[in-house]
């Protein structure tokens, strides 16, 4: 059920204090950059969040919201899976994912698909993680990163 920006703001307010929700599926809810940025801010302010899986697919979401939500990868130690497919995200969002993954030991999968993703995104991921952990589907603008060994220079 589409909840829109106003509903997204209400969910953000709840998630700021929530300690029990492990999976949050807000796909196809008509959430734009404003609501997703508020959600990111709320999650960043909640060090006791239990959120492990976050799905934000099929929303009118661009890089402003995409970058904001990807910044929580670094801050949310319980987050394991982030899915942003069928959106308008671009290379700035994938760059924010890479930055977040530098200090995150819990993430196991990130799935990005956006009309503005380019091969620059896949090149960035391949240069850090190699072909064993990254899949790129040209034409679909679809990027999948799966956890495994740390990139070169990063220790457990």
C-alpha cells in the first residue's frame, strides 16, 4: 500500500526509537528523497536499532535519498541487506555504498538498480572488490554486491 512522503515521515519517526524491527520493507510505497532522507536520519540517531534488512525498491527515489540511506551502512552495525531496485539512483549512490562498506563488518548484500547507474558504478566496485563479489548487468543497470573476503588492505 503506497504510504507516500507523509507516511514515510511517520515510519521514520517510529524507527528513531524502535529496537525490535529486523526487516523493513517499504518497497512500492511512493517514498521520495525527502522521506528516505528522514528515515536515514532516524536510523542514524538510533544506535539500538535491530534493523537487519531494508527494502526500498520501486520508489521515486534519486541520488539525494539514495546517498542518505547508504550513509547509514557505516553507522548501523546491525544492517545486513539493503535493496534499492527500480529507482532513479545513480553513481553517487553506489559511491556512498562503497564508502559505507569500508567500515562495516555486518553487511552481506547490497542490490542497486537505477536508471542513472552507469558502468562507472560497476568499475568502482570491481576495482575494490573484484569480480568474485560483484555482479553487473548492463542494460538493466543492475549492481549486486555480496560479502565475502575483505577488500585488499582491510583486515578482520
